[in-house]
């Protein structure tokens, strides 16, 4: 899912002609839900090439969570906040 979401984000940035765009939480998880239903529930009934697997759905959502967290760290939070957070003195 991070690859699919990254490509979607790249296309979104091209359409909007802006860099540093980001997705909100709800659309990211709705897209993952639709993706998992399509590839794990619908396609296995029509094509033998695809198999339904609950583990794949779990991994889709795990990948989506990683994508969203990394997006929040690198795109949403300004870099000075990130530096302050990473290099704060204990």
C-alpha cells in the first residue's frame, strides 16, 4: 500500500501543481479498505490468479499505517519541529 499511496500522492501533487501535499487519515484508510475488498474479496471469485487471504488485508492496513505515520513526520510537521524532536537533549 505505501507504493500505491505514494503514486496517488505524486499524481495528486502533479494535478494540484504543489509540492508537499499530504493525505488526511480518512481518505487513506477508505482507499485501503476499497483496495482490500477489490483484491481480496471480488477478484478471487472471477480470476484464479488471485486468492483471498486475510493476512494480506492486515498487511495492507499495516502498510497504510506506516505510510500515514511517515507522511505526518516528513510532510506535515515542519523540519525544525522534527529536528527538535529527534535531537532533544535528555
